[in-house]
């Protein structure tokens, strides 16, 4: 029987680099977490930072590209437990 996967606390910089920089160490961490090899944890404040970044920088014609529903779905797809 396997034990629990190692857990690590990460910050918003790690998540952003992991999402947008293919092949980076941060990207590898997210992939390991997606495969349940490790667990990644972050604070709710970290999610708020990611949310702010997405809403304020992903715009088309001055309007956010992602809807509230899409942002919520993104949060559940990122392999990080936000506490």
C-alpha cells in the first residue's frame, strides 16, 4: 500500500509560471500534482491574486475574456488545493 503523496505549499508566482511556462520546474510541479504524485496547497489569497491577474490582463475590447463560471471551472482544474 502506498502512503500519502508528499505535500507542498506554493505561491501565486509558482502557479503562474507553471501555467504559462511549458517545461519549467513549476510546470512540472503542476503536472505531478495532476497525476496525484504530489499534493500542492496554496492560500485563498493566492487564488485571489491569480484571479486578479486573469481578470485584469486577459481582456478583449476592454472586457474580460473569461466569465465568472469559466474562472470557477479553472480554479477546480488547477491541481492545487486552495485553503
